[in-house]
C-alpha cells in the first residue's frame, strides 16, 4: 500500500515555458520548483546556445532575459531530445528571429508530426521547413515581418496553440486562435503574468502584437501528470492513504481527477490557492473500489497525458471502461494506445485497442510479467503502478526513461510504499 505525504516535481509544461518566456523577457526571471529532467534540460540547452545565461541550483533557476530581440545565432544545431514541447514551442520563437536555425530530436521525436505547427507558422509568414513538410529536422530561416492571424485549430493541441502565441510576439497585428476543446492554457497564463495583452473568452484566445515581456518571480506547481501515477497507485492498492502537496490543478489539466472520481475514487483537493495565475492545491487520495466508465469527446484533451495510467486503473476496476476520441495518443513519445494494450494484456488484463481508443474490461487481479516501456516515460511509470498491483515480481525493460519527466519517480514511490 501507499501511505504518507510527498511533493512531486514542478510541472513539465510550465517549466519549459518559464525558460522560454524568461529568455525573451527583459530582466531577470527567478524560478522555484523547476522540473529538472531530460526534457526541460533540452529546452534550457537550446536557449543557452542562443546566448541566454541560465543559472541552476537544484530546482532553483535564474534566467537572465535578453529581451525579445536579444537571442543570438546558435551556430550549432538545436537538439530537442525526446521533447515535443521544446521543438514545437521553440519553433514559434525562432520564426521571428533574424538568424537561421535547425531543430532536431531523438529517433522518437524525429518521427512525430510537425505539419501542425509548420502550417500556421507559414500562414504568419514564417519560413519553416521539415522533411516532407512533416518531420524533423526543422529548418527555420529569417523571413519578412511576421503577421498576426486568426487560426481555427484543426486539432486540440496546446503545443500548436503555444507555438502560434509565441510567434505572435514577433508579429504585426493581433493574433486570435479558436479551439474546439480546452487544451492546457499555461502559455496564456504565463504570457499574462509577464505582461502581454492577452484575453480569453471561452474557446477564443486573442493576443495583441508586439508583446513586451518583463522578467518575473515564478513558483512552478507540482506536475499533476506526475502525481497521477501515485494517485492511481493509492486508489488501487488496498489500505492506501496519501497526500500530495502543492500540485497544479489548472482546470485544463484536472480531467484525470474528474474521471477517477467518476470511477468511484476517493479524491479530495485541499488548500486551494492561486500562484502566478495558476491554481494549486493538495490532493488527498484513499484506496477505493473503482468501476468502469466511458471517456470521450472534449474530456480527452484534459487528461491526454494521463490515459496510460488511467488504463491501469480501468484494468483493475469493476466493469468496462471505454476510451474514445483519443487518436492523438498514437503520435506521442510512443503509440500509447498500442503500448498500453500490449503491455497490460501481458499481465492478464483484457484490453482491446481501437483506432481512437481502448476498451478495457476490468479484471480482479494482474499477474507479474516482463514488460516493455516502449522507451516512453509515461508508459514506464504507468506499468510500474500496474506491476505493484501484481502478486510477484515484474520486470520493466527500458524503465530508466522515467528521467525524461520524473527522474526521482522511484525515490518518491519508495517513500510511500509500505
Ligand atoms: C503539452 C501539450 C500536450 C501534451 C504534452 C505537453 C504542452 O501535447 O501531451 O505532453 O506542454 O503544451 P499536444 O499539444 O500535442 O496535445
């Protein structure tokens, strides 16, 4: 069972954005509870290569902002590692620069779709190319002045929305983005915090051109996507009772809490407050008997990264859980629909893979197995929680990839495990 109190490291999405906005702001940005992980270090390295001085002491980071026109020609290729957020968001900033740049990723990132950012950035006059107009490496060249656009998002994606918003800082004329769903809005909140004139009404976000950004003092909330592994662990392991302090509970991210509550999960949010425009709270979770539910439509985007661990909860719930409208999961760090179906079935679960989701029939127990993380951090952590629920020893191959988003995952897990 899991018992006790922990904190999880800073939110990955917000940590990336704090380096990016801090770099192009005027003056110093001091960041507390920054997530130190491979993905966020990739962003940091890219901005260091463009001449930004960034000082780190554990999870305290100081960025000496160079102003929006102060980035320097990196001369070398910008390596984004496994991080889609680094590549897609940084591209939004790079289309506005007067120097050329090349962005490349690891083998997983180099096979992820980029047309989704190439198209709108080109509409803004950005000079950006990919392999077959779709895959990295991305080549970006100086262009004529960027122009603001009104963009109707064909898919729900905070990375695409954010790339456009960051490019708008270098554009002439207002930019508006219309979304179908409610993707995470950390870029909008942080831009506001740094002084941009940005406003959001329901599904429409508009930002005035030429935003002037001023360095800030930031506290990064704990990552709800990291907390989700312990939340599902506590719900599924008999006798568990845990408290996770200082977790980000932004409305666009709490789909996982709502889904697990609907499944019968005993989850309580305490001590709610707002820091730097982001809501934060402490999450108390107790072991609960879970039942299957249906999850689809606009809810998917609010729990997109938590579907692997939600599948573990569903595999142990009573009845059937059906997840639909989640095709995007095929284009993440791995094909997450396939990975979870294949790996959970090795443990005796009953998971059917669909084109856009999963049908999971709950079983009363999981059996130990040799599992594969597919080199995907979220699959590795979800499988660890599944393995804790099996009676016997499982082995998870390529499990070290947790360092992409949560290097201290095993330490925190051992703190809670009794
Ligand atoms: C992220 C947005 C989401 C999410 C990813 C982080 C972000 O991706 O899955 O882990 O920081 O903006 P999409 O924009 O592809 O939905």
